[in-house]
């Protein structure tokens, strides 16, 4: 469930644009005003505000924000103001440019979006970067990582609930055999994870658990901790079956600064606020005994903190 | 000149409702053959007993019964009519499904659909596949094809190529070098090469055109001259770079007097699937002319008969 709070009575896009313009006028910037508007508008509304702002001032709202704001807060506002497809395209492009074997952002975008959302990202990528996302991913990644990641970003999964139980049984068995032999990058494993529908994949891993008495993720935990590909594989399965758990793990590392995933906090809050941040928050609390909002306010400051709290739906606006 | 029929008469004619009253087949051919694709869309929307709206994916899907019914009645002509009235996305999805079922020798059909359609049309075919077969095109291909060809075929159908006019020539040049080395490998080794798969299934067609130019310079020979032992690789290259040459070759094979039944059907497929794209059929006909010294129209006139022939010729003249 989303955490975004939009009041039932919302000013017109041009009124919002006017207000935003006033937030930039004069010395300094009125960040509170920016947050009070942008953090409480849906993606469609933000799109209209951007258009209205451009008509009124002749400049792209994002350019102005870029000029006026700094670092974490700016990043949060930038990601938030972009349309979801464009946002994902931006995240993917950044991920390819600074790709390392620990980078899981490409997989995250490919596996936690719906087929339609991923498609929009691919279209936005064409428009913004004048090439296809799969070209860039293929060009910047290597070996087993490339095989898995190109397949994942190219997928256009069937989204129905139909499940073939015989197939689930077969493929659960297949996966079990490959994993036993530590054949993590086997073609069939990649094929199953990157082409099957999410419903089918869930059925397959439920079957796996029935047969072997253990969740696949637990089995994979017993592998080599330093094996980055194995880590990516586990995250892939998690994203396809229980994305909220994946996000909780990433958030925890980000907040405790134990990971190398810079910007994860901003990325996850802005990309999930309109999707399932509520569920993620609930799961976070369950696993860490502290509400997500509290963990965030302990770790962040100033306008950046206010923005994140607003997106969590926890401010008073 | 045959008069044109209204939508209702067409629907009745095709449904066989007017049994005994005869179908004015000339009028049917003329109307359908000359119809603009938007007109056919209206036809599909109006024929609720034969087509069902898939609102989510924005196309009108053929009822199975309708497909079966027509196939029983009309043979080659009607196969053409059925294909022609279908939404292009459904057509392509069904072509791929059929190719998968038939096996090995038909995999070039998958290459054809994946490589000669625009990015939007290939995507549309994948949407239609979801709707028709409750699975994704790539999963069906991936689970039914094994061995060397799987990687390339899955890659090709998953592509959503950039279609703008920006290209990095030096990138194309280095890809050309990679391809130049790999392509000479024996058997199907070339398509097992991950770099070859990457280049063919992710690069834009414009990029590949630049690559083509560089390859020919580097090697001093034509990349499209059947350089590889892998027929599927040669087909993919031809489809991506010179589709009208590919199609004219296919047409030639299907018009050959020794062609078997399966090959003869290619004639229908090429005509029906390319006729919607204004200049394509014209280009194909010109290429055919250049290559084989006879006009396509003439060959069709000689080698086919009856309503089928008239339908094909109508489609051909529509493009002129």
C-alpha cells in the first residue's frame, strides 16, 4: 500500500506552479513550501505541475530545483518529481555507468516493477539516452552478471494468475539440482527467473519448499558470502517473490550505513511511496522493533528528513 | 470493377450465414483487399461474434471458433482472409506459436517476426501472446527450444530497440570487429557467443547498419552473403539489415514450382504481414524484380489461381 498523502482538495497545477516559483524567489529557498506541495501530489499531478511551471516561467522545474537545492534533499526531490518511467530510466542509467558486482539496482528496477512499469522505463530510456536499456546493460556488465541482468531488463512477463503446477514441480526440481551443484548461473535458472510470470515463480518456489522442507532463500544463504553473483541471485528471487523483504534489508543497511548502496534510502522511499511503502514500513518494524519513520529521523536531518517523512505520510500536512 | 461491400455484408459472408445465397467473392476480395487497416479495425470491433475486445492490451482478439470455421471452409484464400482481418499483433503472435510447435525448421519464422517488425509491433505481438496463450513469448520460446539457438531467439524476441537517429559510429566499428571474428566460427558456434547475441539482440537497427558498413570494409566481403554456417544467424542479419531482400528470397522460394505445401504458405504470410506497411510491399516487389528478372505480379498471376490470386494481386496493387 502507498504512503503518499494527497488531500482531497488540491490547488490547480498552475496555482501549485505559482507557489513553487515563489519558493525560489528572493534569497534562499523555501524548502518547507516545496515539500508541502510536491510531497503531497500524485505522479499525474506532479506531471501537470511541471507542465504548468514550464508554461509560466519558461524553465523546466527540474532545472530550477537543480540550481536551488543541494545534495540529499535535491536528490530526493529530483527523483520524486520525475515520472516513474523516467525515474527508473535514470536509476538504471546511473547503475550501468557505475556498475560493480555489488550493484543490485538494475535487478531491483527490473524485478520489482510491473511489466507495464518496466516497459515505461524502457521507453523513457530510449527518449532520454537515445539507446535501449538492454544495450547499455549488456555493454557495461560482464560474464554471468550480464547474462542475468540483460535477461531481467528485457523481460515482459505475463501478469495473470494462471499457474501450471506440473511445470512448477518440474522447475522446482531443476532449480534444486542446479543449486546443489552450485551451478548458480546455469542457463535454465536464468531462463526461469527472467521469463516466467511472478505467479508461476511463486508457485515454483512454494513447491520447492514443500519438497525440500526449506525455503530456497535459506538454502542459498549457505553459499559463499563473498560470491556476489549468488548474492544477486538471492536478491532476484526475493524481489520476485517477497519484494517488501528485499526493501527492508536494503533500508536497514542504508540506515545503519553498513552497505555500499549510497542513495538507497532516497531511492527506495521515492520509488515505493506510491506503491508499497506502507507494507515495507510494517515489515521493517516487525523485523527491527522500531518504526521506519523513527529509524529515518534518527539518521537524517533538515529538509531531507522532512521530505522523507512527508513521503512516508507521517508529517502533519 | 467489383463494387464494394459494406461491413455487414462482409461479416455475413465470412460467417457463412448466407448459405445458398452465394458470396460475391470478387466484391469481398476487393473490399477487404483495398481496406485500410483502420477500416479493418472497425470490422473487428463490429463483429462481436468473431472478435473479442482485449481492453487491457488494446486490440481485438479472434475467437477460436471463428478461426477454425474459416479454416474449414476456405483453404488458401480464407487463410489469407483470416490472417488479413486479424490484428497484426495477433497475427505475429500466432505465427511465433505455430513456429514453436512445428519445431526446428520453422525457427526462421521467429527470427522474421522478431527482426523485421518495429519495436512497437514486436512489443504488441508480445502483448497479444500474453492474451492468447497465458504466458510470455520469451518463456515459451525459452522452455521449448534448447541448445545453441535458444539464447539468440530469446534475445531477439525480447528486444525493444531504440529507433531514433543517434548512433555512435566507433561503437559500431568495435562491434563490427567482434562480429567479424565470431562469424567465421564453425556450425552454430557463432550464436553461442555472448557478444554476438548481445550485438544482434540489443543494438538499434541504425547501429547495425553502421556495423554492416564497417564489417564489409574490414573483411572486404559482404556480411549478408551467407557468411556463417549458422542459418539462423544469416537470417537474423538479413532480416535486421535488408528485410526486403529477405522477403523477396522467401517469396521466390514459395513461388517455385517444386515448393512443398509448407513453403507455399510463405506467400500468404509475407503478403498479409507486409501489406499494411505502405512502402514495404512495393520495395519487396522491386527487390524481387531486380533479383529474379521477373515481376512479382506476373509470377503470382502465373503460379496461383482463383480468389487467392485475386486477393494477392489486390494487396500488391494497393501498395502502388
